[in-house]
């Protein structure tokens, strides 16, 4: 009986030692790397400036048609501050009547020269762009009745000027 017990004790001791050695080998690492890096950053929020100035509406008679003309400007600065971000902006005109018999023409004015900007569904096709320098763009809008249209204009037609600006993405 003592012999069987001794064999069982030795066998158990050998198994325990094998398990211990395997456990040590599995948990062993050959290299370990640990680094702590401290960074301090001070950040602020950029101040965008986007101003729209609309001038008076003028009523012009052209070949017995009334053309309503008004001018507006878009700028990225105030009296003492320039926009700290560059951005794109879109210009569109929203009419209160869906199929109003109205034609709208938009012009960019540079050095008293008018350049027509093409519109698609009363919105510019290519967005305008401002950089982070002091810039101002002047525009003129002509609104007139489309005599070739079969639609009837509703009374008190409302046309809203809509300008949407989106900050330009900067990849760092």
C-alpha cells in the first residue's frame, strides 16, 4: 500500500512540476515595451465671418417689361476682424410659387464689369470660395416675368435669397 501511495505521490509531483513549467513558459515574454508620452495642446475655436449686405430694389422698364434689379455683396470680414477660416458658399433663390413664370439672372460684378453666373433650378452650379484673406464679392440680380410661360403668377410672389456657407476642409 505504501508503495502505491509513493508512486501516486511521485506521479502527482511530476505532473504538478510539468504544469508549473508549462505555465511559466506560456506567461513568459521576451520583450516588453512601455512608453508614456505627455502632450499639451492649447486650442481655440476659429471665428468665421460671413456677412451679406443687400441694397435697394430698383424697378427698370425694358421693352415694356418690368425688370426688378437688386444688388448684394458677400464678405468674410467685419470692420476690424477677418474670417479665420476659408469656406465655400452657395447662392440660391427660393420662390413661394413652385412654377412661377419668373426668370432670374445673377451677375458677379468685378471692376464695374458684369459676368453672368449660370443658374440651375435658381441655384448657382459652382460654389463661390473665400480664402482667409479679406474678400468681398458683389452681385446683381435681375428678376423679370417670363412672357413665354403658360403659368399664371400668384399674387404676392415671394423670392428669398438663400446663401449657405460651408467651412473648407483642411488636411493636416
